[in-house]
C-alpha cells in the first residue's frame, strides 16, 4: 500500500495511508501516513465504536493540511494487543489431512444445519446494524457451503458466476462464510476478542473444519490451480506467538 500511495501521488491524487507496521512505513515513506498502534486488522480501531472510528478518520484527513512530506503521524490512543499476541493462532493438532475428510455428504449436512441454526441471530444482527458484509460472492447463503464442499474431491468445479473463475470466486465465498459467522456471533454475544472468535470458528464450528479440510486438499494436490487455494492464503491462520505453524498459508483471522 505504501508503494501504491507513491504511484497515485505521481498521477496527481492525494493519499493518506493508515498502517500498523511502522518499519514498513519508515522505509517506503509514503507522502502521508498515520501510524496506528492497534491489533492487526483493526484499521479504524474499536469495533462497534463509531465515535472512536471517527477520531481515527479525522486524524487521517488532518494530514492533508501538511505543507510538505513525507509525514508520519502517530495516532495518540493505543489499543493493546491481547496477551501480547496479534490474534488467534491455529493449534498444530488442527492441521488436518485428506484422510480426515470422510463422507462429504455428512460434512455438507452438518455445515448446513449449523448455518441454519445461526440464521435468526444473523437476521437480528443485520436489523441492528443496518448492514452486512455478506454478499461479495454473489451467491445465496444457502449456496456457500455446497460450493466449498465441491472442491473436496480434489477437482475444480465449474464456477456458477459468469466471468469469475472458480478459485477467485472461492475466495469471495470463504469471505462470505466467515463474515456470516463473525457478524452473527459478535452481535449476539457482544464479542470484541479476535482470539475468542478465532478459537470458536476454527476449533468449534463445522464451517471452520470444512475450511481446514479444503486447505488439506489443496496442500496435497498436484494441480497448480488447486494449490492456489493455500498459496493465496484463502484458508486458516498459520501463525502463532512463537513462530509459524506447519503449512504454507499465512492468512490471519
């Protein structure tokens, strides 16, 4: 993003970067940057706190008043990382293999039942927030799990979306699935804890297990396109506080 800021500026567009990794900002030196001492992934700060988020946005736009740059400004408030970690990390014992798949019809049925049980709380969350991030894939909620399950035999299914190949669509489907679960649970139980959410989704839900199985299929595949699933970090978190877990994915939660 720092590099893109330089490119956009060269074309006459003013940019403001908000970032978490100060070392990168200092080396690449974008024209205007606001350093946030927040947990990774919380670009606007505290969830469900619009007043705090507005303070971040206002601080960022104030950088446009600077007469020269590059400028790095520090946002004055800090959100401490819980227990010294950036977020949830997948325990090594949950790194699955293709031998763990079993009956795909059972897997699909379990995920469907789980999602249906969450539907009333998801509807309540939408009504309360007035919005949802679910829908990027263009598939109905009922179609998300079947599309993911269709990859478990190691073959690439046909994309149901015209103009979007299967793997890029899979990325959007996975994002929709995770958003469905996250939006539901964070509103229902008033959760603001990335590690708790990660533990619940990846260790306790059928949907999380489905994604772990899909990653296992990708890792074992000799098909270069199937390997993109793990190479593009579409699946599970792969970093913990003492170092990386086995596997090649670098996705965070």
